[in-house]
C-alpha cells in the first residue's frame, strides 16, 4: 500500500527507500576514507538482495532481485505492504542523488564464468508474416514480409549482419494443398501453401546459417490467414 501523505512525498524527494534482505554468505567492509561510504554517510557497508523500491509514494517490485552495496545493516521495513518486516525484509534509505552499486550475480566455476564473459553474444531479430491477402480471379495473392538480422558482440565491438530483409509478392492457384517457394537464398527459404475448407494461406520460413558461435537451424511457422 502506498503512503502518499505530503510528508512522505517531500521526504522521498530527497531520499530513496529500497527493500531487500541481507546476503549472509558474503561480507563487506569499507576501507578507511572510502568515498562510497562517505557519500552514503556511513562507516559500514554490506551486501543485500534488493527486491523493490519506493518512489513518489508508490511501492514497486523489481522484475528480478539484484545484489547491491548498501549502507549499514538496514532497519525493519516499513511503508510498503509488499515487503513486510515479518517476512524478513529490511529497508535502506539512500540519498536520491547518492551512489548505488549494483552487482551482476552469477555462480559457477571460475572457468565457466570467465568463458561466459569472453564469449561473443548473438542477438537475433526476426519477423515473418503474410499480409494483404485476397482473392484475384482463380488465384490467392498477397505479400510476405520477412527479415532476419543478427547482432553479435565481440571483444572488438559489435557486428551487425542482415541475412534477410524482403517484402515479396506471391500468387497461388486455388488448388488445395498447393505450395510455392516465395524465395530461396541459400541460407533461408520461405514456402507459402493454400488449403481449403476453410480457404486459408499458411507459410513457413526455414533458416540455416552458421555463425562463429554456433549455427542457427530453425523453422519459423507463419500463422495462417483466411481468405
């Protein structure tokens, strides 16, 4: 439940409340003269799992908890029913313009973690859909929009690859279960089929491409469109 009183809103214009639970198996101590601790106005620091925050009187839960470096050991949570102190939640009040260090959390062997950090990452952006489908005499006509774009991070920067970026017309005779290939470019092909009872056009795209971090061999079904 949100506290929207004037005093609360004024207080939160200067401070941020975060809610979480202490990380008991990792300890932390601030070095003498720590600027981070000084900006948080504390002499001690600790690690905590942060589950949510309170902003402008509204309590919000994070999509997933994160580990943060927080001042002191916290105090019993209050102000947000989502994070009751009876469930072990604590609260930290931070200067709104002060620092907050959030850590990436991953557990594994040293070699597993390092391999993941060094491995290039591949992001796939794709779309295959049929549109503007209608009858024209004894044929079904329409268009297919298809694109496949890859972004691969490497130690030397990001590589962008456009495998497909097309907008093609098609025309199929009104013959049940008749299929045509709209395009085939080596690494990709797209097939459109006509079915009856009810009359509909369906499609499937097939991608076969190898990258430095593994191959993409996948079929992308395209939803059927009634005509």
